[in-house]
């Protein structure tokens, strides 16, 4: 039943320093990340509490040669970008006033969708209940790592002081569901959508 000889080989590519990002030259290996979710980061010393407003730029769909979309269609890319825009805006409005104009104490968030992988139809669900797949995914879930045959989303986060346009923080990340999340394996984009929501929660926690 398995399409890959090794379940571990059926995970998705890790984010890279995408050459077309505005902050690409500033990103460095993130030695503090042990999960593999945020392999590259740039961070200044900043007191986030001094900001109470945020501009959320329209999400950019990355089209550089080092993008990681595989066989994801243009329609699904646009869907994920719109979904990301909505989810991040909704999460951040619990902490900031979401605005459209520059002013003091205002951040500007730019998100770039750099890659995604659809969940493999049928197999994504089967590998959560199949004996071999279930064992592999149980171990991955305990480690907080990616499951087999499931989708994910890769994107870049760039945060600026809106008034000065100074880059405060930047990172690239891959987000995906818990490896035993069967509910995220039914349709092609379910796992990527879960990844977007987890990413929005993670950013909100960071900025609090």
C-alpha cells in the first residue's frame, strides 16, 4: 500500500534561505531550534510590548526557482495565501489593532508562502491506522516531527518597524499537523491549513 519504500522519505522538504526574500542575506542558521521547524532566523533585540498596532501586508506567493511547491496547483497556492492572510490577521487582532497606515508603535508583517505539499490521497489516512505506518507516525508524534504521506506548508515571516521600515525579525518555517492527526489527512490541503493555523498561533505567542 505504501508509495514510498521508506516512510521517512515521504516527508516534505525543509525550508531554505529562499534567495528572493528581502531578508535572505540576513538569515542565519537557527542553532536554538531543535524541532527543524525554524531552521533559519534573523532577530534583533526588540521589546514587542512597545508596539500596539500592526499592518498585515497581502501574502506573497513566492515564485523563485528555489520555491518548494512541487505539484501544488496555482489555484491551491492562491487558496493557501488567502487562508494565511485571514488566519494571521484574525490571530494578531487579539493582540494588536490591525491598521492600514503607518504610525508610531506600529509593526508591519510580510508573509511569503514559499512552499506546500498536498496530503497524499488515501495513503495519508491509511498510514495513521496501518500497523507499520501507525508505529512510525506514533514515534514522530511523540518527537513533534512530521508524519508520513501528509502535507505541510513552508513560508517566510518578515517583521518591520513600520515607521522606519527597519527589519526587526525574520525567519523561514515549515508547519504541519501532529503526525497522528487523522482529521488533517482527509483532503489535499487540510494539513497545510492546520500548519497555517499553528504558525499563526506561534507568531502570536512570540509577539506577546
